[in-house]
C-alpha cells in the first residue's frame, strides 16, 4: 500500500513511487531487513516468554524517582519501625542516583529537581551520611541556591513538618470537613482525580492533627536563612485565581484555630471510614504507594496501633513495593503494573506470530479474565446506573478500574483462542459496555472517571504536585476507539464521537499530545492505528499530516526519541535520544498508515534489529511513561520489550486485523 506525502487523497509522493519500483539492490536490502526483523522478532518472543510468571502474568519494574524511597524511610522513622537493613539498602540506592552536581533528577538524564534533592538529602541523613561529606555538601549548596526548603513543593514540606523541620502554619490548609461536601459542590473529593482523591482524604486528617515527631537532627543547612526559613511572599492579585485561593487558604487557617471539636472529630471519623472502605485485599490503597503511605499515617494518628489488622496489612503492602537489587540496593515502586504489562505482552506475542492457542497466551488470558472487576467503585459516583466491568492496572485495585487498561485487555483477549470462548466473550462484552458508559460529555475518554474536569482543584495552593484532575486524553481515547472498532463498533455513534474528538485534537504539526506516555510520539503512535482500525483511509489528511510529522522527527540513527522536557519546552517536542519503546510507537503509526515499504519504516526497523541485545531484549534507561506530565515520570521496564516486539511483529506479519492475528467481533 502506497503512502501519500502531501496529505492529499490520491497523489503518490516521490518516496512511495520509488518504493513501488524497486531495483534489484533495494529488493535485496529489503530482503535482508526482513530476515533481520524475523530474527529479532524470534529472539524477542523467546525472551518475553521466559519472563512470564507461572500464574500467567508479566510485570516489569516500575521505576520513578528517589522521593518514593526517601518517603518510605521517613514513614518508617515517623512510625518508629525503621530498621538498619532497610536504611542501608535505601541509602545505597539513593546515593547511586545522585548526579555529579549533587542533585537528584526525577527522570534519567533530566535536570536536578529541588524537592527530590531535599528529600533524598534528608533520607541520606537518616541513613547516617554526614552533612560534611562532599556529596552532601554539594547537594545542600545547590538546594540553598534554588531557594532552600521554602521553595520546595507542598508535599516535601509536609514530610518535613512531621518532624518539626517546617511549621504546619506555613503549609496550605486542608480541612477534613472537605469530606462533607456534596458531590455537586465545587471542590468535593470526587472533583479530584482518583490518585489525588486517595491522597488528599488521608492528608486532611494529617493536616488537622498536625503531628510532630522529635527530629533526629537539624536541617539548617537547607535554608537560605536559618533564622527566617520562610520569607514572606506577596499575595497574587485578588482578582486572579491564585489570589482568590491564597486568601481562601488564610480563611481556612483561621478556621483551623476555631473549628468546633465535635465537628472536626466527626469529619475525621468520616474520612477514616472512607479510607478503610477503600483498602484493597492486599492491604494497599488504589494499588499505588503514596495513598497507602498517607492512609497509614492518618489512621495511626486516629489511634490505630501498628498491630491492628488494617495497619498491619497496610504496612505489609508497602513492603511489596520494594524491589531488592543484586547489589543490595532497595528501590521503591510507586505502583505495580501487572495487568498493563500482561495485556501488552499478550498483544506483542500474538502480533509476532505466536499461535493464538499457545499455552502462554491462554494462561495469560485466564489470568486477565480472573482479574476482571465485578463491583462498583468511585467511578459510579458519576455513572451510578452503569453495570461494572473492566480491569485495573495493578494486582489489587477494585475501586479504580481504568479505561486504558480495559481497552487494551480486550484487544489482548481477542487475540487468544480460548478453550472456553464463552467465558472470554462474556468478560469482553462486559468490559466494552462499561467502557462505552464511561465516555465523557465531549465524546472522549479519560483514564479513571467520566467528566472529571473541574477547573478548581488544580488552583488550590495545596495541589502543586502534578495533575489532580482526570480529563480525557488522546491516547486513552485512541485505545478505546481501536478496541471498539475491533469489536465491530466502528460505526457506533459513540465511537464516531470519539473519532471526531481525536481529529479535532490533532496539533497543527500533525501530532497528538501524549498524556500517559512521552509525549507526542506516544500520542501519535496511539491515535493513527486507532483511526485506521476505525476505517479512516490511510490517505485521510489527518493521517498524512501525522506521517509527515513522524518522518520529520526521526533521528539520524533511524530511531525515534522524545525527551520529557517536551512537556515544558517546545524545542524538545519530538526530539531526544532514540529509545526502543518510542521507536516502536512511531513504527506502529507508520505501519498502520500503510508505510511498510517506506524508507522511514525500514530505518526504524533496522534500528530496532541493530540495537537488540543478544538475549532478545533492549536496553532503555530513558523514562518514556508518565504519571503526571513532567511532574512524575516513569520508566516501565517492560516497555522496552513489548512495544518493539509489537512493531517488529506487525512489520513481519502485517497489521493484526489483516493478518488474522485478531478477529473483528461481529464481522
């Protein structure tokens, strides 16, 4: 299939014309590339099969930044359970992540980040490092140059307030009475994204209690002026959003001093009930580490001792976030991604040509089917009549299934020839129905909630730690559209609304923004396959613009890469060191757009084949996933395996629908 290069609906560009009349030399080169691609695909299949758990799932490490490790130590210090082995292992990991200038970054190759550096420094002090050690002096000097603790984010200063290193009066107020706000009222807890909601509710208890544990050392060296650690800052204009919320915060501070004790006690107890009701079977909250940490602190402040079953389960769940490395270092995962990793691995193996009834795929399908969520969660606040169905990201997270995982799980299950097809079909149909019901009013889909788009939460002084609402995104919407198309629903009115939204969201450059992956390469790599699966011709102007953009940002080495700084600086958009996952995303779009014979695809496939390691894997230190764009970055260690295999498989075997790797439901 030829690809146009000018965005028109029929013209054949010079590159496509050249590809359609190959010389003997180009034919031989293409043949060599196909051989190399098949070899790389086979090695990658073998590698990925070898990583499957006996129960059927896959899970790669989920690497974020050292604040996870620092806060884990601070929690244990606060609870009085910090032990030498954990301290030593965490210190080893944190020291190993320090940059030459004394700072810590939040992603590989990124700039030093103030809050991460402060938290890492404090953790190393807990681990016994002296402030006079050269690496500690470099860190402290840099912190002071950046404005000291006073310039750090709110969450960092909360952790310091727990030990008296910062004043509670100098933090934004977060009253537990927030739990009383009705669901229609601005700033009720359901106006926040689920990750923020689960964090904020326990922090309202912490904010009300304002605990202070004895500090094991002073931190004067991290202030620009130890005598005046929090310089007074002028308020923003009263007519601005920031000015309004700053003044509201002053009112809340005044209320803290006069809050009726009975009202406050009832509010904290209501918040505690909310927290306890959402504890998962594994003891964690939402399958992510930060809410678990703050929930444990909040309940402890309300009198739950460490031997209480709720607390014991919570602490045990935190231990499961630890990854112990061969060198003795201990890294804390912010989350674990078995459902996501398993569905992506299943898609990769199926598209690579593994038989749909292969035992590994059937075992994976059985595990995924068993992980289906069959009860309502917080999403039902806005969709009370919708029947449950779908999948979460983690091992245990029944309160928060997510739309992205559900779409990809369905795409994975449809690639498996299951011995009990009715069981698989029923799970898929429930998941597809739930996903349709989670469509937002604008026709698109978010990750966890419908219509979670209030403009107010991000304005709060407390919320400076990243995105706290869950608006629809192009990447999630694309995955849903792709799934619905393969379910035979390409012409369904809701699918068409999703397609229209995607077309309207395309940037002038031809790219799409990536919310949950970095960044425009991810967004574009998600949207183009969805649009073509839904029936848009490869000659459609939107597809041609996307192809031109991807070809324009291809690196000289044949790969693609995009730095996380693209979320902040335009010059980084589409630019960065080549990575296996981002190269694969670009290839998935170009292949879906009919560009298999194009020079850009050939160069990308060659880069993947040439950079593959002998064991069939790829190396990728760069972070290509996001929790919050820029503010919280993720290196999914399995991305470097599943996405390159998917791209190679589609290059070798063709697109999944055309090749028969997936059967369209209802066709």
